């Protein structure tokens, strides 16, 4: 292996921060947990694994040229991502009184619909795309990575958010009766929307 333990630890920390930032996966996970409990949420968490494998593999096998050979395009991608975060945050605040469970595409019962919702959420998640294609090359020299390095990096990319998603679903399952009250729902949505807007404002300058 060529990746240093400290670099891997810092990367794991960055993945955790990525997980802690509200986004499409969080909204989908909360929606399914509120509508059907933990049993409805774990298939979505499993579907998210697909993207958590795909994005780092693409970055490691060649997509890092965005960061190394086309830095101007990287800034365009960052700005586009920032705009998406701000727009998503505004939409969440604008619809603060609307329960996430009202979106039937996210809450359709069954293991396969839950899995498909997870795949869709992670593949369309702008923060994941920006992170893996833009930031991951800053942690490692992708040209020197071995197969063992790749397996460890992908493993971290999968295990950290998967464990976090299961813990989040378990927590929401415990308190979902409280989250379904209009007042609590409004506070949750306004808080999440504000965080999304905050990330959008910070993204272009990090």
C-alpha cells in the first residue's frame, strides 16, 4: 500500500463530515423512516452503497483529471454545486410544513423500492459527486495507488456513511412520532434548509 495511515484517517474524517451534511440521502432516509420505520429505511441505506462504491472508483480510475488537468472546470463544478445546495436549501425551507413522507416515490413500501430510492438519491447527490471527483484527489496521489489502496479507500467510502445512515434511521425510528408533529417538522426542515444554504455559501471558498 502507498496510502499513509494518517491520510486514510483524514479521509475517513472527511467522509464522516460529508455524511453529516444534510442532502438528498438524508431527506430520503428520513422520509422512509417516518413512513415505515427502520425496516423501510435499511434497504435505502443499502442502495446508497452503490454510489459510495461507484464515485470513488471513477475518481481513482481516471476522473481525477477534472482536478489535475482542468482546474478551471473544477471551479465551475464547485460553483454549480454551490448553487444546487442553495437552491435545495431554499426549497426545503419553502416547503417546511410539507412532510417528506408525502413523496410517494421515496416512501413506496418494499425492499426493492427502498433500494432503488437509495441508488437514485446517491447517484443524483451533488455533494457526493463534487467530493469524490474534486476532493478525493487532494487526499491521495491517484497515479500511485495500488489495488490494496483502492480497496481500503472504497471500503472507507462505503462503511462510514452506511453505518451513519443506519444509526440515523434507528434514531429517527425512535423519535418519529415527535417528528411527525407540524411544529417539529417545520423546525427540522428549516434547520436542514439553513445547513444546505450554509454549505452552498462555503463550498466555493474551501
